[in-house]
């Protein structure tokens, strides 16, 4: 037996215990309160199950799924095209667990009040530990309602919502559950999808042949893709299956995989359509109007994902600060570290409380016009602001771990690489802000919904009320907003809406959020909260000991 100590020179001391296993649902007070407030309580058991799984098994599996990047197999040994992407087995295990627990389909296969809220919470929990798989999961979730618009695709919609994952390279008919991707972006224009050049030629009825390319095409092993292409009547939306409905592979060629900054467990490709079979959804010329339903839901998940990145980064920072000692006491007891962590805690709570508020509006949108209008505009506002805050936030949390936060065994480098992505895809920052202006100008019900939301929180905090006045003028059309100021006003709206959510929820963090974010008592970096705030109260809420 080896009787030597593990190291000849030292003992391992002053290092925190492992972060996981950890129950991500039980530990997250803000999430549980938000889900309850937005009527998601009937799914609490499912959320509790997934929170425990995500913080244990999925967390453990995620490291190899991320490190061992997907590989393109364009040809087999004999030179035939196979157009396959190989993933680490953990990728498939994670996808299976997520889909079976409803991360992609709960809102559709178990529709009752609060289902969108619960699915949003699942998405947030999942993204904390394995954000790469969030991409195919969110696209699958978001594509289902679009598929329902084509009577011939109802079975596709049902299988996309099913709690069943099948990663085999086989056709639609051989699977009980499906995954979906999205093909909009081409080389000559991503934000401006009207510049799409891919041509769709009618073959018979709603069936077309597509010729062209897509410059970004994520999750290319999905069973089908909603793509935009130019039909005789203009830009139109299509379902393109990976397998031809009459047998054999569809003429969809994977050219290469993108070498990305992060998001490594997820494959993003460039593709060519070489006469690929596709089924039209919606009328010719209505492509953007048809696919926007999918995009609105993926944008909600961008917001939830960035909130999830913040939550995981903060939880890691808190865990470290609680156990690591410096200059004779735990990091958590140092006044300046408390300011940093409390400041991050305000940001993270405002992010998830607001994202779940928007999910609640999506849930009620079908029967409530004001909630529909609120979801429409709050999605763009939240997608802009929460995704924009994540990279700086994750960096700050990373710094709380010192050097360990820069090393791959901690999850922080992975989160740091992931963090910029949500603000780029699904409509980059400027596009979201311009969308906010467009909605305010052309859909007056959106301004009315924002006014009502902010009004309902008035009179509870002086800083909030002061900020509300200029916003009232904008939302009632008295102050016109020029294009160059779109970010300024979207940011102000986002902060006011986050504050309103916290105030209405009675969150103990609301006064500190309002003082720092609305009352001007804050610097440009995190950790600049003013004196006199109750840091204990904020920090006790973040992570149970
Ligand atoms: C990892 C990854 C995976 C992706 N996966 C997919 C996918 O699966 N399917 C898919 O369709 N796309 C995908 N995308 C593409 C993504 O959606 C686009 O990159 C994004 O929409 C921006 O388009 P673009 O790259 O063409 O940039 P551009 O449209 O050229 O925009 C560049 C910049 O200019 C800004 N800008 C554009 N127009 C204006 C304007 N009028 N005023 C002010 N600013 C403006 C944009 O906000 C952006 O900051 C993916 C991207 C990445 C990074």
C-alpha cells in the first residue's frame, strides 16, 4: 500500500469543497418565487426533479460534452457522402435527459396554465450547466407552433413536442421524437434576411426544391429545419427534413463546422441545399411573418439562457467566497467582496425575475391581448439587455474565484466563452433595439402594455417614480425617439421593467436595485453599490449555506 502523502511538499488546504452535486431548483429562491407568481406551481415537482438532475448528473456529463467538440464526417471510407456530425456520447445523454424532462416540449405536450413558465424555468436550469445543447432544445421548442400551421406537418409538430429523444440518423417515420433547427442566415446578410438568395422552385402543391446555402446552420443533425428561401411569390418559410420523405437522405450537404469562440458541445455548420426537398409553411412571400413565431420564442430563451449563465456564475462565486479564506477570514466576510457579490446578486435576480415575467406573458398571450402585446415588446427589450449584461457579469464572477476561475476545471471559462453568444444570434443588440422602436411606432398596444406594467409599480420607490416620468413621455408619444437613441431608451425601459417586476414581487432586493440602477448610485463596474445597503439581506438570499 502507498503510505506516502499525496504530495511530498504540502497539504491541500484552503480550497472549497466541490460545487456539485447541488440542487439548482431548491437553492434558487428568486426562481421559485417567480415561477409561483407566474402560475407555474403545478409543475413544481417536475422542476424540482430537473433542478436536482441538472446540478448533479448533467453538470458532471457536461464537461466532456463540451471539451470533446463535435466532428464533421462528410464522407465514409468509400467516398460516399454521409454528412454526419459525431458528438461525444455525453451530448446524447444530456439531450435525452433534457427532452424527457420537458426542456424542449413541456409547453406543448402538457399544456395547462403555467406550462410556458415551467418550460422557461427548465430552460434556465438546463442552460446553467450545458448551454451548448440549449441551442437544439430551444429551436425544437420554438419550431413546434410554426409546424402546426401546415396541416401536413401536424405529426411533425407532435413529435417535436414529444418527451422522446432519438439521436439516430434515420427518417422522420422511424422516430417517436424529433429535433428541429433553423436556417435563415446567409453570407450576404443575417440581420437583413430579405437579402436571402436561396431559391425555392415549386415542384407540386406545397412541395419545393431548394438551391442555395446557409452561412450559419446550428444543430445540423436535427431531423428537420425551418428555412427561409425565395419562392416565386417572395421570401417564404419551409420545413426541410434531413431525410427525404420518399426515402434516402435529402440533398442537404454539410460543408464545414464553424470553429467557434465557445458553445463547443453544439455544432454550427455551413450548408448547401443542392435541390433539397422542402414543404412550404404559410403563404409564399410570408416567410418572415411565419418564422417570427419561432424567433420570438428563441429570443425568450436567449434571455433565460443569459440569466442562467449569470445564476451559475454567481452561485460558483458565492460558493468559493464562502469557503476560501484570505487575510484571516472567508472572502465572503471582506467588505469589498461583499459589495461585488451583492451587486452581482441584484443583477442576476432582476434578470430571472423579469425573464419569468415575460414567460408568464407568453403563457397568457392566447387569451389576453395586453399580455400578448407585453410579451411582444418585452421579449425584444429583455433579449437586448439581459444578454448584453451577461459577458461582463460572468467575467466579474470569474474574478471572484481568482486564478481558479480562469482554469477549465471550473465551469467559469466555459460560461465566459458562451456569454457573448446570446446577444449576437437571434437578432443582435441593435436589431433588438430597432425592433423596440418599430413596435412602439407601429403597434400602439405595446406602448400601452408597457405603460400599464410600469404604472402598476408606481408609488413604491422614489427612484423608480423619477425614472418613470421620462419613460411615460416616450410611451405616450410625447417624446419622439430617434434611431440613434434606440439603445438609450431600450436600456432605460429594461431597467425600469426589471425594477417594476422586483417591486411588484415584493423582492427584498428591490430597494437596492432601484437605488443603484435607477437612482444613479452606481459606478460603471460591478461592486460599486452605495453605502447603507443591507448586503447581508441580499447575500443570504443568493445561496443557502
Ligand atoms: C454560433 C452561431 C450559431 C448560429 N446559428 C444559426 C442558425 O442555426 N441559424 C441561423 O439562421 N443563423 C444562425 N446564426 C447566425 C446569427 O443569427 C447571425 O450571425 C446574426 O443574426 C447576425 O447576422 P450577421 O452575422 O449576418 O451580421 P450582420 O447582419 O451583418 O450584422 C452585423 C452587426 O451590424 C448590426 N446591424 C445590422 N443591421 C443594422 C442596422 N440597420 N442598424 C444598426 N446596426 C445594424 C447587427 O446588430 C450586428 O451587430 C448563428 C450565429 C452564431 C454566432
